[in-house]
C-alpha cells in the first residue's frame, strides 16, 4: 500500500523550517516512504481537488473544513493530531471516509469526548535509525532542550534552573530554540538566560541545538531533564534522548505522551536534588538502554507505516 501525505503547506513535510519537533517526524516518515517506494504523492490544501479517490491520505493537523471536503470527495483519509496540550476547542470531524489518529494513549484519552472513538486510533510517530549515533563520552552535564517560546513554566525551564542552583557540584546545560515571533517574550527569556549563564557557575545556556550537533550534545549528557508540565500529545525530544541511550528525568505531573512513551524507563523525581539514589536510578536505566531493553522498534518508521496500513485496511474495507 502506498500513502499520500497532506498538510496545509507541503514544504512543512519535505523541508521542515525548524530543527526539531513534529516537523522532523513528518520529514522522517516522508523519507521512509520515499526510500521504501511507499510514497504516492505529497499534497497541500490547494491540491485537494487533484487527489484521486483511490489514494490513501495521511494528513497532519488537518482542520475540520478540509476534512469535510475530503469526505465529500470520498477520499479515504487518516488525520494525525500532532499537537495539543488541552481539550480540543471543537468536535473533531470524522466520518466513514475520515478517521482520527492520535500519537499516544494519553492524548486520545484527553480528546475522547470530542471524537467518535470508533473512528479513532493510536499510532506513535516513527524514527529512522540513521537519525542517531551514540558516542561513548564521559557524562558531563544534565541537559534541557526546548523552544523558548514555551516560556519559563510549560517545559520546566524554571525547575531546571532551580535544580542547577540546588546542586552546585553538577553541571547543567540548557539549549533554547529561538521562537520566530514574540510568544511569551522569548527574546526577554533569552536575555535573562544569558545573564544567568554569567551568574550561576554550573549553568550554561546555548541557543538552537542543530541537528548535526545532537548526537554529541546528547551523548555527553548524564540525563535529559524532560520537565514539561504539559499533557503532551507525544514529545519528540524525549525519544531523541532515549534513541541516543540517554536516560530521561521527569516531574510528578500528568505529562501525557512523555510517560506513555517512556514506560518503566521513566525516572520521575520528587525533588530537584541529586543524590546517590537518583544517580543509581540513572545508572540502572543507562545500562538497560545500552543493553537495548527499550522497545526501539515500537517507534520505528516501519512500525508507524504498518500501524497506519493496518488501520486503513481494517477501516476502509472495499
């Protein structure tokens, strides 16, 4: 079965504008389909009238209006909900032709009263093995990585800085992606982080973690501090760390897809202190990751493809 991809802007799939997040997952799946001969076409909203009704469409964050149009055209469509940390603002459109895909069980549970559950399913994003390389460096620091547009609280930046203050004998490095716009006054946050870099001897701030640098930066980390306070639909950075065999620390909050994806590899900390017990947990999970005990296959692009293919075959029987 060949799939066609649909998004508001097709360049968002083939040439994503930022280094991380959902866009890179779409690019990875696009590359997988292309390399394996399973890609049919790539479409944007303006192309919908050109779609052949015999095609199988995998959409990304399609709005209800375009879903209704696809339904009227009898185009079999699976719409992926890649984002959202709260209840939907309206009912999610589904029909005999249009189904809804969620990336984690937690996100599905959050939205279950806003969608026909019989026309919805869960299938996580996939990763390609050639995206990652693990280096055997001595661990140097605790790592935080997110877009500064989220502000101080949403992704736990405030807690990460407090953890650095609480543990002066350990190093902490924060990578903040620049937000193109003034969301949450991200320029002011960057300015304050540069000031904190000068004031806190064991805290370093760096801007924009590039794809080509991720293998080295993650491989030098003791652990990723995934301190998100959001009910995440998926969270890509968490698995970028796990695929590089770097343990992940979380806070005791409902973080949705983060805990779903980590399972018993989740190191949930009750306080922002580093002690022998925490270091022992990190060492244990690091050993398990090095021994390939994590189910990496569950998050491969090949598994993603077969989950979607199976859904189309079961849902849209000819």
